C-alpha cells in the first residue's frame, strides 16, 4: 500500500496539484475565506457562542434522535425556516452532510437526478450514494436543461439539483428559468444556497430572493459555515420532507448533533443579517471595485476575468503552474489568494479565486489589482 501512496503523491506533485493544510492566519490580507460578512469573529456572535457553552457545554453529546436535541437546536431550526420563508427546517453537522442526507433520502435506483455540470462535490457524492442516475446539463444552460428534461420524461421520479451561486466561478444559476421549467414539467427543484445565504437578496435571504422567486423551490440547502460565521448545514422544505429526513437521512441519524455553541452563533448571525444591510452593500461594493480595477488594469486581457454579481471573483490563469506562480507571488506580498486547480476545476481552467469579505477595505482590493498588474503582464 505504501508504494501506491508514494507513487500517487509523486504524480500529484509533478502535475502542480499539490495541496497542503498550512495555516493562512499570518497573511496581512486574506482572500481565501467564506466569512463573507466577517461574522465568524463578530463580538455578538462570539458572545452568543460563549453563553451557549456555559449553558450547554462544548460538544453535541449524542445524536439528535437520542439526546442531542436542545431547545437551541429547535430555536435555530425555526429561525432558519422563518428566515428562508419555508415551512420547516432541519440542521445537519455540515452542509456536505445535509446534501448527502436529502438526496439519499428521497432518491434511489431507478430515479433520475438532473444536475448542472459544475455542481458542488457534495451533490455529486450524494448522487453516487443514492444510486439515482445522474443526467448532466451544461453549466447554467437553460437550453441544455430543457433537452435533458425531454430525455428523462419517462422517469417517474426526477429531481433538478443546482448550486445557486457557483463557488469556483462566482456566477449564478438562472433560477427563474430553471424553476419555471421545473413547474412546467411537474418536477421538484433542490437549490444548494450555501454561498448565497446571508449574501444575496435585499434581506440577505439568498439567491431565491435575489431572483424574486422565494418559495418556488421545494428544497433549499445551506450551510452555517460561510456568511453565518458558524459551522453546520441545514435543509429547508415542507414539514413532510423534514419528517422524512428525520426518519431516513443517515447523515442526520447516525452522527452527533451540531454543537449548541454553533447553533447560538448562527442564530445571532441571522439577527445581524436582518439588522445590518449595510454590511452586504459594502461587500458588493468591494466586489464591484475589484472587478472594475481588474478591467482597467488588464484592459487587453479582460477576457481573463469572468464578471460576477457576487463576492467571488475568479481570475483565470489557464494552467495550474500559472495559478500557483501568481498565488505564490501574492503570498510574498502578504496576500493570500488560493490557486484553484483540478480536481476542483477542469484541467486548463485553473484560476485565482478571490473571496471577498465585508471586512476588507477598498484600499486592499485596489492594492491587489495594482500588484497583479505590475507583476503579471501576461497571465499564462
Ligand atoms: C455549494 C456548496 N455546498 C455545500 C458545501 C458544504 O458545506 P459545509 O462546508 O458546511 O460542509 C459547500 C462548501 O463547503 C459548498 O460550497
């Protein structure tokens, strides 16, 4: 076995695909977190978590169905359902597990799942585990989705599944059109709103609010680990769906409950999202500024930048080597920007991925564009 491991590690290194888990805490400017609103260390959020530890202790202690459920779990589930404007909601220890739980609970062999080609890894793994047959449409393409809907018309159980905000591209699924088609064909839609929750929409509800289609998707999944500054995942849907998950979702049943401190932190963040629209406005302003600066500074190469209406700004480099080189050069200036490479993205679609937080300053986002323009005249 050791030989196989060594061989695989060498091959990863040779292809410039090596990853490590070194701490990024020492960088002056960090564009690599999903802490979009800076709530992971907001004093009120931290205080709520500390109070919960005093009251409930540190761990989840047992599975939700045994003795892991506390009043704060129920309070957060009610708050999430109300925030997302759905009938009911259920917490999972992570968003990954929420996706595994839903798809394996409602789909099985002989069913069809209709997926955007760029859906998150957790959705792909969930589909594999469920044994439903995946049908893949081209990224964010309504025409391609329509063709797949036609091809799968003989399946009695079908589900459309898409990320709302694609984490590596920063772009959005055309949710109004997707939900319209789903309605026409009488199919349910599951939206993974992990990156849009707390970020998009007038009230920060997410991508469905952004597109004016709140309440039209039957299943919405999210995470507490990004804009909500905590940890954990959740599913919103009908009371019947949630009852089925409680009784059938293995990644809910056979695991320890989310810790009460994480619940308390997320509850506080939801309150902040409601009371602090200016934080979201600043976040979007920072993203626009960074993209405008890229356009100005890389005029003749503007195709290198895919414009987004979100806090995720990809900067295309093509090769893994180019992405790594740029990332290393920025590190030398105290700036952390991850080089995104396969298997996260296809070969030759490598990129730097700027993940902006409302805690950044306008000077910081301008500095990075200036530094890149000075140092990288031609991206490779
Ligand atoms: C689109 C998407 N879905 C699900 C997840 C999983 O969420 P979690 O980190 O809570 O497991 C992530 C990221 O981690 C994600 O980007």
